[in-house]
């Protein structure tokens, strides 16, 4: 578990990740402002179940590339 948290912390510092995260919106507003500190924590039971569902959907569509973006809040559709 601690290895997974450390991996998640490193991911939060990756330029591609922060660019991707900054592109998501909810009700037209950014999910992240691009400057607030990102933090990592263990998922609770409900969140872990939602992550498993997202992972299985990615795998079933043959779209899994090592990371799954799963949101626990509603998000706006991404522009094409």
C-alpha cells in the first residue's frame, strides 16, 4: 500500500498528469485550478469500488494504458 501511495504522489508531479487534470471541468469550472497542492490518500470502500468499475470498463474496451482516470464527481464531457 505505501508503494502505491508513493507512486500516486510521483504521478501528481508528472507534467502530463497535471496538464490532463487541468483539462477537466465540472459545470464549466476547472476541477483543479492548476496551482493548489495535490494530495494523495487511500480510497474509502465506496471510492475503491468506483475505481474497480472504471478499471474494468477500461479493460473491457481495450483502452487500459496503465492509468485510469475515474472521477467521484460529475464532470463535463471533454471536447472532441
